[in-house]
């Protein structure tokens, strides 16, 4: 009778472990991958605006009022373009809309946009940390269910690198 109870408890424990692992694999890991992907998109937008800001500042500093440039027409097809007046530029403000700005107006818009993007990056970073903490918590629960000893971190003297010195 005691053996049957122990077997039943072991099966119940294994079923709980399976459900926890399924939760991590089907919910937490995809959520983590999505949050990282979204944060990377915001990083790309931030880089684009930083590049635009740097280009505008270079145009201002060098007093460039006209220029020639290569323009991507799509599918990596380029065409040479003449820009007779660089003092007004078109900036993509999102959703396929472009607004004509003077250099100063563009720099002001970029500053506002950079602040918003920095907040979004912070939000995604906190979300990523939260999901990672949830994964760690579930893994700790699995470890306890399986009655495994707690993981111990290696001290610096036990690492491979330090043993080679």
C-alpha cells in the first residue's frame, strides 16, 4: 500500500513538472522572445534617429545647403539625386507619414522622439527582466518538486580560467 502511494505521488509530481515545463515552453519563452524582438526594433528606431540627428548637425556645422546623394528606390535599386535645398528635410513620423521640417524643427522632434524611445526601451527591459524572473521562479519550483539540491554558483577560484593560471 505504501508503495502504491509513493508511486501515485511520484506520478503527480511528474505531472506537475510537465505542466510547469509546458508553461515555460509555451508561454514564458515565446513572451521573452517577443519582448526582446520588440526592444530590438525600438533600438533600431533609436539608432535611425541618432543617425539623422548627427547628419543634420553635420549639415549645419558645414553650412551645406545643397548636395548630391544616392537614393534607394527599393529592391536595392539606387538613383543619383540632386538636393537643391537641404535646409528643409522630410522626416518619417510613423505610419507612413512624412513631415517637412527645418533643421531646428527636426532636431526638436528628434529630441522628443528619443525620449519616448528611451522610455519604451526601459519598459521592454523591465518586461524582459520580469519574464526571466518568472522563468527562474518556475525552474526553482520544478527543482523543488524533483527534490534536487539547490544550484550553487562557482566561486572564482573554481572556474576553469583561474585553474589554468
